[in-house]
């Protein structure tokens, strides 16, 4: 067996797969809703926007907002910081609010988000072991060393076969 490059231990997610997984997340979340239902969805931008929209549609949640956390400048990682907060009059401490993201990796982004809405329910489509404890609900767990290729990051192109020609 040959060693693979880091990008070859990837989990490629198509738009169809993301849609199915986000709907599965909504299905799990409907039984987690507080009495009276979810008041709002807050998407963690940018990756959480597509799954949050699907979850909001499936659960008929009309109030959708965003929180933007920046922890990368191109490929250089820094301490995460909030650069755009949701409407505090709507989300308050997070009670009855659903926070949605595409993935929890190390959990550092969610640590920052939870400080703003400590009573919110956090849900992600995908979860890695280091950050899994930061999330109440998720659909699929992947290994920590797997790179997830989301549909907004990909383009169709020819790929050489592993062997032969």
C-alpha cells in the first residue's frame, strides 16, 4: 500500500449529500426542541449557512440570523474572534435558539460562540472527536485527521486513477 497525500484522506460531500445530512439533522432536532419549539436559528458563517437554511426550512423556523467568527487568515490560524454578532434582542442568552454549523473540528469556534449564547442548543452536520463534546446534536462523526471537502470548496475536474492508466 502506498502512502497518501493529506488531501487524499478526504471526505467529499456533494450538494445532494449535504442536503440529505442537513435534513437528517433537522429530523433529530425536532425531538430536541424546547416546549413551544425553536425560537430562532443562528448559522455560524460561512459553513453553517447552507445547513442552517435547510434546518430552518424543515423545522419551519422563520427567524434566522448569523454569527461570524474569524480564526483563519488564508491558511494561518489565530485565536477565534467574533466579527459579527446576531441580534441580541432576538437571541438573548440562547434559550430556545438553535446554533447550526457544518462541522465541529477542535471546538475552538464553538467555545467563542457559546460565550455569546450559553443556553443555545448547538448542532452540526459533521463532528470530529476533539470538538464533539461542544455539540449536543450531530449527524456524522469523522476522524480527526479527515479533511472534509464541502461542495462550495470544490469544482468538477478529471482525477487520475489510483493505479493503472
